[in-house]
């Protein structure tokens, strides 16, 4: 082989490598943007917690895959009505005992999740699962949970309990109506 042929082979190989790198970067950027759109602020929170974008994105993709494998389903009209009535009672009880109402709200959200097909064994997994289909509510869900724990210790202020109740209500309503 002569030098021009070798040079051409090398040039083609370099061009192919450049095209492959550019295609990979474009794929990665599209995936990043898709995850940002799907998860909203949860994307940034997961990146911060993981320390690396690649690890965070792997976690978010694993969450999505895990939730897709679950048999999440809408509630029946009867269940939806029953849960809505229980929510009204829980919310009404806030006036007399805010801390107890927050505990009831937390338990009711767990029950709705279970009835819809979400596993509810541990809070961090619940929050991660919720982040897939209800990303707008997951940060507030985490805050409400932290306040509920403070209420159990007797350290939550009434304003915090009110905020937790609102956060639970927002997620509750979204879980109730989600099809």
C-alpha cells in the first residue's frame, strides 16, 4: 500500500470516530433533556445527591424501568370516593389535632399508593417511585414526610404541620385522579 491509501484509511477512520463521538454526545444530551423534562426539579436533586450526572441518570432510568414493571392502575370510582371521604375527615381533624391529622394524611397517601399498585415498604423507595409519574410532587412529599417525623417527635410547629397537610393533599389528589 502506498502512503496516499494509508492516509485515506486513517482519515476515514478518524472521521468515523468523530461521527461516533458526536452521535454519542447527541444521544446523551437528548437523554439528559428528556430526563430533565420528565423529572423536573427531581433531576437536579438526584444529580446533587449522586454527585455525578451519569450516576444520577442511571438512577432515574432505573426508577423508570422499575415503575414500568409495576402494575400501577387507577382507582375504582368506589375506592376514589371512599378515599376522598377519608381525606375530608382527616383534613377536618386538623383543627383539633394537627399532628395527628398529618400522621393520618401520611398513612392515607400510603394507602392510596398501595391501592394503585405502588410498593410502600420504605419511604425512599416510595418517593423514588412517585418521582417517575408524579415528579411535580416528590420534593413536597419528602418535605411533608420530614415534618410528619418531626410531629412524631413533638417538634413540629403548627405552620409546618399545615404545610405538610397541603403537600400531602396535593399528592393525594394527583394520585386519586391519575388514570
